[in-house]
C-alpha cells in the first residue's frame, strides 16, 4: 500500500497533464484571384493532433460581407453541419488523429470589391491548451500581385515616474502582422503633442529617431522596439498625448489597429505616486511581450490568460507591481530575440505551458500537485520506516 500514491500519480498524471486534444486549423483558397463572377473556394481543414478526443467541436467561419456563396451552390462539410448565415460549422466529436474539412464556394458580391477579402476560421475548445493553431485565414484578391496584411500596434509603459528631480518616458512598443501574407516596408512611427519629453525616440533594429523601418514582417510575427526620452524636470501637472502608428507598402485590409493614441498624465515632481496603474495601453495588445513572441500574437488565448493573471493578481499587490515594472523594463529585448528564432519560440512555449495550464485549468493543476505531494510524502515516510 505504501506505493499506492505513487501508482496513482503514474496513472492519473498523463490524463491530467498530457492527454488533451489539440485542434489545428488550416485554410487554403482555390482560385484566389477569381475573374468577375468566377467563384473562389475556401478549404478549411480541422485536425486533432492531440492525444485525446474533442467533443462538441465548432468552428466559426463567416464570410466577409463582400463575399457570398453563389446561387445554386452550397458549402460542403465532410462531417457535421454548416450554417452560412451564422458562420458556424458544428463538427461534433473529433478523435485524436482525425480530420474534417469544410469547402465554402464564394464570389465577390459587389462590382468593385476591395483588393483583399480575407476569410477567417477560428475554433475555441475548452480543453485545447495550445491555441496558437486555432486560427486560419486565406484571402481572395483582385490581383495576383496583391499582398494582404493586418498590422497592429501595441505599447506598454516600462518606467514609472521618479519623484525626485526628473522623470522620463519609456515604452515598449510592438508591431504584429496577423494577416495571411508577409508585410514589406513596414514603418513604426512615434509622435507627441505637445512636445514635452525631450529626445523621445525609438531604439531597436532598424530604428532612427521617431521611426523604425522593418524590411519584412512575416505573417504571425511580432517586432519589438523601445521608445524612450531623456530625463526632464516637471514642476506642474501636465499631460501629453503619445501617438504610435504603423503602416506598410502592402494592402492592410484592417486598419482599425494601425494607430494607438495614449494620454499620459505627468504630475509635478514630488507629488507623483509610487504606482501609476494602467500599465497596459495597447491596440489589441497584451503587454506580455515574451509570451507574445512565443505564441505569435498578442490576441492568442494563452497570452490573454497570462494578461488576466497579471491584471487580477499581480497588479493588486506592491510586490506584484514591482515584478511587472521589472518585467516590462527588461522583457522587450529578450522577446525580440525569441521572436526571430522558431526554436526559441518553441522552447519558451514549453516553459510557459505549466503556468498556462495552472491558470487555465486550476482544478487539474491542483489535483496533479496534490497527487505529487502525496507521492512525495509516501516516499519520505517509506524511507523513514526503512531507516527505523
């Protein structure tokens, strides 16, 4: 009986920590540059590359407004049902190692369609712990030379106000490409109004003054830079608006997240608080720079889970806020290196997995920890018994 706890850990640990579904989405466009009236066909492939079956799986794929299923044709799912009005594919159960496909024919519904019409498919299963492969997209284009990109800018302050003789502004800034194509000639620009902070400029690869130039930003990749100013005195309460913006020579089909305006209050020296609060200021970002680099997007559910943990727990204690300040000050440089190497991204995801699992599935994590402690206690008790 003294080995009962250890056997329980060996029996249940795989179910608690390893045996989970891993849903993966891929999409391709057949005839992505259709002539007028000619359909383009989107092929969505859903695969379960995990070790457990996934039940009640659904995929959200609603065609953009400029695309429509032509009269006389219909979408064809290999399993389950698809509602084109709601854009919901009810797949059902997907066993480990199994796949399902959905074919959606579409034509441009308007005589003058946009250069890029992007179809997006997403799935979100409660037991799927790897969300980076839960989204797929493909574009229908009016020209074969067209690149379709989706740039978004985010910024997080990395300094707090020194209540001594001077203060400075410092932000970590990122640009992400969530589009289907690589973006070329990407620019990141910085402005302030009024011009209060002296020598406010970017530092980082390709940066000079208030502009960073990125020759190419691959789909799913994030670029990081630091914006900082020289120290300056402030003898009265003032405010400044900082504007971070990104652009590209390619077609950005969703420009709502291309610019971020931040109103920054600058209290008079000697009266500023120890903690300013509201560290995150982002257009679709999370502030979790290392996690964003590892998972490829600030909107990736794992990154959002870590952000929620930061906001719900770390930001509410002085020690937690000190950790956040330290992290924001030093993580962008680390994240910039991780983002450029797939093996580093994979390794970081592996290191973050236990933390993400504990946050996303606290009951499982607690059960596994209790089993491990029980096994440890049983082992130590057995050794004491043997030595007695």
